[in-house]
């Protein structure tokens, strides 16, 4: 999934499969090589402007 996201220039991977998420950064975000991993609820909140 990460390879497809990287190849397409995606900013986010949205998945409920948290065991494949990268380790947390110091700010708590889950980012690997510039791509942030989010669950569905967090992504919807981001779209709604609630989380950045």
C-alpha cells in the first residue's frame, strides 16, 4: 500500500490495519517517508478541518 501511495504522490494512507502503521513521531503523528497514516475517523476529521 505504501508503494502505491508513494508512486501516486499521496499525502495520506487511510487504513484500519494499524499493525502496518509506522512508529509514532515525537508529535504523535504516524509518518513514513512523508506519507501520513490515518484511520478512517481521523481522516474524516482532517477533511472537516478538525485535525491537522
